[in-house]
C-alpha cells in the first residue's frame, strides 16, 4: 500500500516538476489507462527519453488495476525529457522531464564486456564476477528470502544466477507464493495474462541485489518443471516472445540485470536452437541498454559464436579442473567465459554435487589462470533450516569454499584493470597476468618445494625486478618473499631469476609477482611461428 | 607431348562416340578456342552434365595455347550427357556423352563428414585420417618429388597437407621449377594470367596421391613468403577470387581434394576474417561436389562455427597432449576435429618442433580418445638427402613415430564404422568407443600395473561379456587377455568386471574391449542432470 502511494506521488511530481533520479537508477513513469479487455495483449505503450543528445526508446508495461508503467535507466547525468506513445488515448503523448544526478558511491552502472575476455562497469570500474547460484531463492517466501539476502551480504558473491520462473523441485516444502501467469496451479493458466504481483516480487529481490552490489543473472527459461505439469516451458513462440517483451520492459532498467536465456537449454526439448537464437536476438533488439546475454548448457554446448551472445555461460566441471582445459573455450570463442556451473560443493549421490571445498577452490583458481571466471554453488542440506540447500533455495551457506572464494576475490581485485590473461599456453598453462607487470602463478596439486622463476619473455626487461608473495589458497595467507626477484633473458622464450623461491610443498599454493620496475616498452616477440 | 596427344584423342572420341570413365574419376572435355586477348579474364566457359536425373554444372578453364578444358567427376555410374556454355562461339553449345562405369576397387569416391564427428567415403567406407604435412613437396623438382611419393607409398599416411603456392623457405636449395602466374620472380607477375604449366604439375601430383589412396588437403593461401617479395598473399579480392575459381575449375574433379583455405590464416595479416568467410563461401558455391573445407590457424583460432567450414583443421599442440583437452574443441563446434598440427617430431631450436617419437605417438592416441584425429610431420634434417626436412620438402621420413602411427591406423581401421567417440567425459576422459560394443582404453603416462574394468553404463547389459586385448602403443604389440570380462552394474553410473586386468606398468599402454554379447537395446541413461 505504501509502495502504491509512493508511486502515485511520483506520478503527481512528474506532471508538476522535474524529479531527480540517480544516473543508472530506475526512473519510473506511472500512468492510468484502460483496465478493460486484455491490456497485456491489446495495449502498446512506449516512451522516448532524450537528453538532447541521446534518445532512448523503451517499452512500458501493464502492471494491473489500470496502472501502466514505463521504466528508464538514465545512461547519463543531466536533464532528460520524455514523451509517451500508445495505441490508447489516455496513455499517449504524456510528457515530463527529470534530472539524472551523478551516481553515488557504489553505483557503477551496468556491467559490459571489456578487453575481449573480461568485464567492467559502465563507469570504468573493473568487474570480476565471483558468482553463485540459488535457483529458486526468490520463490520461497519472505522468511527464507530475507535469510538468503542476509547470507549474501557477508558472502564474496557479486553475481547470482536465479530462475525468474519457479521450479517444481522443493515446491512441496516451499510452494511459490505467486505465479507468473493469471490462473491457478498446476495448469489452469491464462498465458495471455501475466500476474503483476509475481513480477513485482521478483523486481523487489533484483533491486535488493542491486543495492548490495550484486548482479542478477536472470534465467528466463529452465527445464525444471519436473512433473511437466505447469507448462511454462512448452509455450509457442508467440507466448515466449510476449514473456520476453514483458520481462525486458519490467527489468531492463535495473542496472544489475543480465539475461540468461536458459539454464541447461538442451534439456528443454520443446525448443530448437533456432528458437533460442530468435529469443536472443529479440532481447538484444528490445533491451536499449545492451545488458549481458548468455545461454547456459547442460550436456550439449550451444553455438557460443552467435553474435547475440555477449559472453559464455558454461557448465563444464571437467574443463574447470585444469587451466589447460578451461583456456580452450576462451580461445574457441574469444569472449569472456564464466564457468557458471563447474559442479557443486557437496556430498550428494549425483556426481555433479560431490566437490570438496578444496576442489571447488581449485576449480576457481584453475579458471582464473585460464583468464576466465568461476561460479559457485553448494548442495549441502542445512539441517537447522528445514533441510534447504543453497543451490535450490538459498538460505545459509554450509560449505568450506566461500571463505576461500572471498580470499580469491581479494586477489582478483588487486589484479590489473585489464584482467588476468593466460601467460603462454603453449605447453603447460599455470601463469596468468599482464605481461611485464603482474603475474599469478598457480601450482595446483603439484605441491613443489621450490620454484625456479621462469616467465615467458613478452613485456619483460633484462634486469627487471619483481616483488614476490606466496599465497596459500586454502589457508588464505599471503607471505611476502624478502628479496625481490631479478629477471634475465634465457634462451629463445624465457626470462629467469637466479635463485629459486622456497615453497611450502603442499597443494593449492600460488605466487604473485608484481613489477617493481617498468615493463619493456614494445613487447618483445619471437617469430611468427613462436 | 604424349599427354597433349592423348587429350586430343579424347576430344576426337568425344565428338565421335561415348567414352567410358570410372565413377569419381576425372572426365575431361578439351575444346579449342580463342588464344587472343586474355582468355583467363575474358572467356567464360561452363558445361552442364546430366544423367537424366541429376544435373551438375561445372566451370571450365583456360589451359594455355588456345586449349580450354572442362573437368567433371561423375557422382554416379551410368550414361551422362553434356553441353557447354560460353561467351565465345567456338566454345559454346558443344555437346557429348559418355558412360561412367562402376568404381574399381580402391576408388571409394570423395570423403565427407559422417556421424557428426567423423569421415567417410562416398561409397560408405569409413575414412580415418592419419595425415602428414609436407608443405612444399610438390615444388621441389622431379627427383625429390618422386622420392617423396616412394616414401608415402610405404607410410601410414592417407592425407597430405600441401601448399598449392610455393613458399620461399628452402627456395635457395630447391627453387620452384614453375610459378603460378605469368611473369618472372621475384615480383614481375601478371596477376591477370595464370601459368598453366604450374597447375598441370600440381594436378599431376594430386592425381598421383589419389591413385595411392591419399587425400590431398590443398592449402590455397599461406604466410610463408618470408621475404615478402613474391606478393601472392597480398592480392586484392578480385585476384584471390579469380585464383579460387581457377583452382576449383582445375582441381574439383579430383576426388581426393580437400580445400584448406589457409595455413596459419592469422599470420596472413593482409586478409580479414571477412575475407576468409567470403572465400570459403565462394568455394562452397563453386565446388559442385562439396569437397571438405577448412581453415588452419596459427595462434588465433578462426570461428569454426561458420557454416562453410565442414571440419576443424586445428593447430594446437597443448590441447593434443590430453584427451580431456582435445575433446573440448569437439564439444565446442560439433564438427570433426583434425589436429593437423599438434607440434612436430624433431629436435629443432623452436619449441613447435621438439616432440619425441613417443610424444607424437601419445598425442595421436590422446586425440583418438577425444574422438578426433591427428596430423603428423617431422622436422629432422635428412643428412643423406641435402638436409631436407619432411615438413618442408618431403623426401624421406627419419622419425620414430610413423611406424607407431601405422600401428594406430590398424587399430582405427578395426574400430566400428561409426568411429570412436568419447565415453563419459564427465571427470576424466580416457576411454573412447561405441557404447556396449567396442572400447579403447588409453592410460597414457599413468603406467598402471593393473586396471579394474569400469565402464560408463550406456549400452551395457548385466552379464555382458567382452574380449580384452592389451595394446602396447610403442612396442606395437597386441596381447589377448585369456579370460573374457563379464560386466555387472555398480552404483549409479557404472558397470564393472569382477577381476582386474594385469598391465605392463609402463607408459603408452591401451586396452581394447570388444563385445562378445549383444549390447543393451535402448541405451540405459541416468537422469537429465547425469
């Protein structure tokens, strides 16, 4: 009720005077219009926003009870004007203006692709995803959902994969409070009418994530209607398209939204690859802000080369155990690769949920060395919390890896803005960084007692000195090496230091080398054939 | 001279009576036409061939001295008629007919893609590439070229990668006898006129390979004009297109031709990806037989998802050392993957030519387990043969791997016609085969003293028996295990045998399991999530 009142106030202000909204926050226009017929299908509404230089046209949507809304995320600070267009008189040619104020600290804008393989916010701040997955966390009722948010607040995770539509698993314990379409479960749906209450609730959760600095990787379709009774994944293209339009109109103004077309797309056997490409291109066309777009696989990998795909959202546990494997996907598609599913921490009877905390941590470090990113989740029943598991319902984290992923996140945040790129994947890739400036060396399970520093020559200068730190990825310690390393060229390909670094001789050890002297100017390169 | 006389005889016969040519061999029409002006540019010539059911239109080409030819590879046995079309009176509306006779043993037709990831000849015979590379073997003069053919005759290799245009490396020792364009080296070329003598010589070599049952992976462009003086790789699109048309017109009727657009395409900095896609689609359109098309990379992998690419021609030594790496490219593109360059056997100072024979053998076995194929070459100077190296000039093989690749080829030839596919790449891929029927288990460097037989469940039946053989990939021995294995289900994912197989405890050991009982009917599968 309070929310509705505030929205009314907003409308009143809009017609009276300019409102201020922060750049990259949501500016919302509320309009009264027809409630008869089927507004979801019959009424078209859009608005054109302009700051005199840039013009952005966005679709509005029907929010029930004769209320229509248009949402806009101002991409720049300054004065914006708007005018609506509709095929209904009460909704067309409405006008207003407002001021977008400069973003406050913590508001960096939406995330996009940077440096081919990495991510950054619109304001230039690098974004290094350390994601997690809780499929149905936002469909489980207030108590559990608030607990999940509380857990996230002290977790390392800055991206959440979540299903927009409910899944049937666990529904017996936590039936969804709201449903996306008008009608009643299990299958008496009117697919021509959305249920605005459902979407408002999801928006609330997405906005809360946004305010915590967490990206919402919104999964639009999934195969987890296990009893095949709801039918959300078996609709014809017309219904799917209308759903996509409605979702984009409602959510695109949230700066933290990413579009994940599907989870395990290949397990949704009612859609073809052509259907997915159609949907991806539709969303690409509808979304005026170009939020990130991906499609997540089960066993069969989608053609990640398609141009509507901004980054690779990969399920591949086997590839994520070794940088030498993981790096090949990056090479194959030349896009950022996020191993959103690299198996889960847990002791489930299914082999996709049997990672130890150490194995999960190792996988994250492995994909990091591959110049890619990892995604966490866990399948460990929380006995004190009705047996919930984080992967399905959120709630509380029980695993050993999150603390280590928080530690890794600190390492990532201290890396160069350009990201960590593989250094020399010719034989055995175990070093990432930026040539001549910053190196992260990861020994994985090898547990050496010492390492004779050897780096691929690109960017290095004869005599260049580096600070070295020994990192224990499990114990979460960083121990400086007393003496700086000094590098000299050796042979055709390498630079070496004269003395070895003593290491603890246990698994999960890494080294960080930071240049104390400027790198070589023009990168020295061997011949074409390497 | 004899060849010219025979061609004349052919022409006379054509106009007089039907000639017989074997299905999938080259049927050639020779016509006299204008020699003035520039026939390469001015004259268009094509012919339509029909057997009453199928119609194939092919381009003709100018072969110098007022002689024009049209070549046709009859795709079916039976009576074919033809009629020419040209923008010159003497060449148009010529007609003839001939009989295509059934193919003789050894003639299986052209190779195409089969079972998504594998290859087969047009007559249904499986084709398992065991390729090698001799870039300039056909530009080195009769003595060396004949020696190379003699070497190939007793080698395991059934595919040869070769540069159609000469490379400058080694030219001081073996200058090309002929040049592709009219003019004189190094750069006085008339790019509007081809040199037919050059192309006739290459055709002769391609035909000799064909007659030996060897596929010719013809590389159309390369970056090896080291001194950048000839300029064959710096021509505008118009010249490249004319070259492509001329090459297709001359070579497409040879059933053993594959089109490799480039070697190390990314080192040819004068062309864009768009140029390559244009060229690939042009060849796809021009070639009426659909010969295999690929593009080979240096450091940067081309977008192998493009639809004109029939199979992946990969340079990637690192990926080829482990089936768990190699299989990822197959998964990425769902096309056959041939690791045409997985580094070379040799002891060169460049690290791309430092594989031992054992390492080369291991790489071939690794990519085999990945359901992919390998490509051999060696960089070992042949001191008794003017220091030639097989990679560059052909000549003689000096390495230790070819014998082992011949042994591997026997294993491949004994595998199911559907090819060897990875069996369960969920954790650690070391088994390939066809579920329930045939398994090839490769232990690589692990050197176990025994193996407890365990197979992923798909296709297996409770109580099913298998014959086992121990394969030493280096010693080239196959030792039968006396007792058959009998498999029973264990746990959620596997079938196991009750007793271990004793193994030699050295590297490079494989096992072959062949079903003695029929496999399970419908493949038993675990749930969606595996």
